[in-house]
């Protein structure tokens, strides 16, 4: 078994692009809302001049401890804490910071989380069905599988997994759990594989695991709450970079960036603007930026990454 204390925590994705697009002031204040092992943060810190501050947040206390250790040589320039990036405004207020120069969100899960057999994220290792990034959450994946109604299961599998066999799978889960509680990743994987026709069973397994992870960790709610508020935190000229790993996240990011770029929210049939909302954001990446083939070869987990960047006007 892998020793997770010494495990390479996570290989950061699109690092050069992140640095190029994020840093506009080498003595500025930056917020890494998903610090993970501190891979991106370390590169940001290396780019600082004598001044500069980085606030690093992660919902996973294991990540926070790892990042603190990884970035200990930058101790006087960092504040690293457990927290939810959705609470960006409260976090900055607590640190008495008014406006910042840049924000990075690198969504999804880290290699440390997915490879750790105790966490239950992977369907390639048999482990308890947990999937909580934040150990303080009360509900884990097993609680959802064993207690949600059939209708609720169908809803989350459809909405967060975009799984066409959601109904059949939910039906079977409900039947199976009446006889025996579904406790492990392999129990769930085998159950799905036994009911799905055809060759692409593993795709359904992957979609159901994705849906569960999103539901357990309230990933889309957190992202949407963040997107509603982050512009407040940025200085004029400050930048936001978001790297997402599936279309549900990317769609939300695109929607909010476009809305802030457009500004006015008046109905199109009103001749004069009455909402008074001006443009707040300028989108820098008209199309999402993707990792190169070389990067994907070195780090296959980068393959689904999409980076979007914008600047506060
Ligand atoms: C892909 S990893 C980030 C890796 C990081 N960029 C690095 O270079 O090591 C995503 C991280 O986001 C964290 N995370 C997920 N949802 C979060 C939330 N709502 N608030 C704070 N951190 C969150 C996860 O625990 C995980 O450590």
C-alpha cells in the first residue's frame, strides 16, 4: 500500500498559464481557494518580489497540513487555513483584507484524495464508500446510497452524472439495499456493472461515482455561491482563474463570467437600461485553455482540465 505521508500529493495542471494569466502585481495579494498540496501556490509564491501575500484555503484538513509543510519556506508570506472557498468574502474579512489582486480555483479532487484507499473516491480500489473531502461533513456516499429515496437517487444521478441509466441503477440499488447495506466502492461498482447492458459499463460507474462525489461535497452549490460573490473581492484589474474538470462546472463558470461581462440584466425588449448594472468583468480566455498533448502525456489526470480567466474592470 502507498505511504500517503510521502506520496507525491498532486501534480498541478497548466501551471505556466496560471502564472502568466494570474499575476499582474508581483507584490500583490492572491487567494488560492483550493490549495491542495500547494503546487500552484508554490509557483505563485516563487513569482513574488519582496512583498506579496498568499491566502491558501482547502476544505480537506489533510491538504491544509500538507500545504503548510510544503510551503513552510514562505511562511511569512502565507496564510493557510481550512475553509470553504465559497466563503471567500468572510475569509478575507476575517483576515482584514479588503481587495485582492487575484484568485485561483483548481476544482475537482487531488491525486492524494483519489489515490488514498481510505477516502472512497475511486472505483479502482475497494474501500468504504466515503467521498467526503471535509471530514466534518456528516453525510458520506454510503449514507446517500442507503438512505436517499429512489426519486432522489435518480435526480442526483441524472443531474450530476448525466447518466442515461439513472432510473434502472436507482431501482436496483433500492432493491439490493433492502437485503444488505451497500458499504464499499466495489459493492457499488459491481452492482452497477451487473445491471448495465453493453460494453461501456465502466462509463456508467464513473458517472455514478462523479454524481455521488458532487452530492456529498455540495460541489456545484459551493461553486455557484462563490461565483455570485467573487467579483466583490477583486481589485480593478485583478484576475480570476478557474480550472474545471467536467462540463457541469465549466458551464457554470462560463455562465457567470458571461453575465458579469455583459453587465446589464434588463430584459432584451426594454429600450433603455433600468438595472444600472455595468460591465464588471472582461473575459481573457474567449475559449477555454486546455493542456497540451505533452502535459497530458506526463500527467493523464490533466486531460479533462479547462481553464477560464477573466479580469475585473
Ligand atoms: C485539484 S485539487 C487542487 C490541487 C492544487 N491546485 C495543487 O496544486 O496541489 C482540488 C482541491 O480543492 C479542494 N476543495 C474542493 N472543494 C473545496 C471547497 N469548497 N473549498 C475549499 N477547498 C475545496 C479539495 O479538497 C482539493 O484539495
